[in-house]
């Protein structure tokens, strides 16, 4: 079993979770880190890919605005938001990883947009504006069967992309960017 989670920065909005279990895909929603941790404790997924920064920048010339992995993605032409702009999400993600590690659950940081860029899933469109187009393109190439009606918003798309990247990692078809001492992002080959 594998899972991909689009973690919400706000505790007022649910986090979308896509689960792969023997080829069957399901979409779930969780309202808190504790709900996610309890689900993982019961279900024991092999990996969870989180669409959220899992570490804090160590700094570049005295500045703590970004991590090496983010700077490397930008050099590759993959736009990202710097960790410094995502502080609430980052701290929530770090807390979640701590809870998951108590149950022996392995987590990795994934970036769904890298899959959209790699597989040309309309990377020029904004997910909040062009949800229908992105959903349609994703369903045409997504390697697993998923019920189209279950995909209700862009967070579900990001959870599916996070799951897909997690499956690629599980299958050994990945690369990383960043510094292992500061934080790695797992990307498609």
C-alpha cells in the first residue's frame, strides 16, 4: 500500500489523500495530522509521499528563504514556492512526519507539479483556474484506474500526482534533488 497526500496548510481545510492498494486507487480526506497518523498506523502503507516541504532551509549566504532542492528545481525550469513562504505548511508537515515515524511509516517529499511538467500534463495552466482541463489530461495518462467522479478539486489531483510519484519511488524510477542534510525532493526520471 502506498499513499500520496496533498497536505493542507490550513487545519480548516481537509488534506486530500490518494491510496494505491494492489492497483486499486481510492481518494480520502483527512481533517488533521492525527487522523492521517491514525489511518497510517492501522493501514501501514510502505511509503507516504507528501506534497509539502519536510525540512527548513539551512541557509544560503546567511539567508534562510529557500532550500537547495528548491533552487535546483528553479534552475531546471520547474517553478516552486520557497519554504519561507510556506511556513505553516512546513511546520505542519514536519509535525506529521514525526507522528508517522512513531508508527514506522516512511515519508518522502514529492512535488506533484514536477510530474505535470515531466509528462506534459498542461504545465502552463493554473490548477485552481483550469481544474477540468488538468483533470482530463491527467486521466488520459494516469497509469492506474481512478473514478473520475472522485476527483472533486485540485487538491485531489495533487494527491493523485503525489501517489504516482510515490509509486515511482517504490519502483525505483526516480531521482532526487537537493542536499540529504537539508532535504530532498523525489522527482520522476
